[in-house]
């Protein structure tokens, strides 16, 4: 079974600084997708960024970028120029390819942004 | 992006009663929806996969008789917590994905906080 591990229960960053959240996963599949979701206090899950495993180029979305190391099964999220609104729980998630739609989530990292 | 609406957002019920939670895809047809449960300060755990027109697929350890899922139309899935007990108190979230597209994103409802007293 696939597993997703987030080893940092909590992280903090100063406003305008950069922070990296770690995520590793375990799978024997070659076709899969990886995601980072943000869950603010409202509890609404918001997609931050996605990465297709077949793509070698790391995904970027404005201030958010990933470091996808397929051989190491690592998928870290870098948040640049951190803003107060970035404070939330961040979940790393895995989805197998080939039509499967189930998401497997890590335990989450609580990010605090200090002014 | 696509919109998934979940209702109610909060519900308090008495122990022994049943509670129904609705999950609707507002601007797309969802042949498959997913129901997750989230305990305080914990991750989302998949409970079951809801399939339109057929039986739901439950994850190991989830009681199908307690958590009844009905997906009667392409835009609506319901989760009924039967004979609720305080230990069923939790945050329940549904999600759906636009089928047969290259869009890999899962769209989530706003979640339902269930409190059983």
C-alpha cells in the first residue's frame, strides 16, 4: 500500500522568508501524481500545487514550488516570500495513475507565519 | 475551478439518532465521490468511495452499516451516520474529480463538523 510521510508536525517561518516542508512517499507504481493541499482554519481543502510523476521538471505556482526527487521518493514544498495568509495545515498527498482517484494523505504540517 | 458543495457545515445530534450529510457537485457530473473523516489535528482518512448507481466501496475498518452512502445521481452523494454515538463526532469531508478529463485535481466540499451529544 502507498504511504505518505510528513516528518515535520509543525514549522514556523518569518514573514517574507522562505520555508520548505518535507514529504516522502512509498510506492511501487511508476504512474502517479503528487499534491500539496492547504487547509486553513476554515477547514476548506485548497490545492496548492500538483506534480505528475512522469514530468522531470519541478512544478511551480507563483511563490510555491516543489523539489520532486523521484528516485528518492521525495516531494518537498518550498514557500517563498511567506505571507501571513500562508499559515495553515499543509498536507502532502499521493494518487495513483491509471484512473484511480483515491488520495492518500500525509499527517500534515502546521505552518505558522510570524510577523 | 469546479465547485463541490457540502451540507450542512455543522450539525449537532443526540446519541442514537441518524444524520445525513450531502455532497453535491455544482457544475460538473461526478460519477465518483469520496468521503473522508478527519479527527482533530489529524490527517484525512478515506472512508469510502461513492459510485453513482452502484454500491459504495468501503475502506478496511469502516462499518458500512453505520456509514451509509448513497450516490443516486451524478451530482449528489449522501453519507448517513446511523445510530450516532459520541465517538462518531468528527469532521467529514467529501471530494470529487471531474471524470474523463486530464484535470487531476480533486475538489473538496467545505466539510461537515458533526458533534454527537
